[in-house]
């Protein structure tokens, strides 16, 4: 626990240009293996959403960035 809420974390990562305005990571961070974006089906709204997953290397990267 880093003592920061989700909304503040996302705002900081957007300000540091790790995340785009839609909260998806920039491609260069995906290419470095920090994140993975997967399509997931949400049954109750009958559509697909994009979900960002973070790797162990991504966690280490975020600790350095923050």
C-alpha cells in the first residue's frame, strides 16, 4: 500500500505521461513489458472493455516513477 487512492494514482500517472487520457498505458510502456492490455467481455452491459494488467516489472517501474 502506497498510501494513495486509485483516482490520485491515475491522475499522477496521466501527468507523468505513463497513462493516456483514457487511462490506458502508452505503447512504449507496453513494449517494455510493464503493462498488458486485454479485451474483456462485460456481460451485464453486453460489450467489451479494455483492461490494463501490470507486470512485476511494471510495479517496480511505478515505484520509481512515484
